[in-house]
C-alpha cells in the first residue's frame, strides 16, 4: 500500500491561489502554476484591469497563501520572466521559510502617512508609555516638546525595520534623526505643506540609510532605519502593516 504523503501547511503547492505583494506594497491575485522539483515556482504574472503588474528580474516579492491554520507569507526572488502565447509568467525562488501571520513577520507597506522628522538630541532615550519617571536631582523630564522639528513630510512606505519618506531636503547617509508617527491618524496637505492633526504617538530614533533623487523636481527618496528594535515597537508597527495589507487585499478582491 502506497504511503500517504503528508501535506505541510507552510509549503506552497501547485494550484495554490496566492496574493503577490510587490516591492511598493501593491497586492495582486495569482496562482502557482508549476514547480521544478524543490526549486523555483512558476507563477502567472498578475494583472488588473488589463495592465500587468510591473516586475523585473531580481525583484523581491512576497507571496501570501492561506491554510486552515492561518495566513502564510514567504519572500521570493524573481529569477526569470517568460511569455507563453498571450500569458506572462515569472519564475520565483523562495528565499525564506513561510511564516504564519501571527508571528508578525511584517513586510513593507506602501502608505502615505504624516512623518515628523526631528533633529537628533543626545538627551533623547525613548518617548513612550513606559518612559522612566523623573529621577531625583533632575529638574525636568525630557519630552517631545523639547525636540526641534526639522520638517513634516509624507511617508512612501513603512516596515518594522524603518520608514521611507519623500523630502526636498538632502539627507546624509549615517546621520541620525528622531522620527514621529501616528499610525492611527491621517495627514493633510494644505498649500503644499504636510500637516498632522496631533502630536505623534510613536517617537523613534533612526539613521539615514539612503537618500536618492527621485525626479527632476528635486524630491529625494530617503530611507530611515529604526534604531529602536524593541518587541513592543516591532509588534505595534507589524500590527499596523498587516491590518492595512488585509484592507488592500479585500479591496483588490472586490475589484478583481
């Protein structure tokens, strides 16, 4: 009698319906068409309203699939693209083991959110609910009001590792700043100026990883990596990213 093959929940199978998350956070529906042994997967390039998802060789994507035990996410690298008749395909190599949604393995989310960039201050440690109370001998406690605002801008994307912003200013790689965000509040643009409705609830130390000109209008793409890697902060950001991704997936399914 042939031995029954065990099906593992975190393994992708031919025929699985999946959500493909692009590098800019857009979500598309697709399917696993084939696989070469235990190597790369053949996936149809998803399209929406007659337009194919933009994808290039060596791009990093996230593939989301569903099992009875929950939602799984795996990081994939685009090895090659091919066209068969009128249908486009991509070969994806899985680079990470699929992780359940509950483990908070958050990926990057494209979102326009108000971000306040403050000049770095050595007195700054952390500004959150569990900040130590004023110690004996100190005149006052350092608060967000003591920080100097450099600019208020819109984010391009966010993950548990950092936030990318659009700015007319030039940032030097390696410089440190303090960033403030309110994940529950939306920003307003009035007369070309970004404004947020209240003092940011999440204040983090950061370091500039890159500053790249985006266009001839002198707008820079600035990548800021968070220096606070505490579990509390990571879970707060991961929860926000996952909730927003779920909203995007639901909205795209309605369109599809």
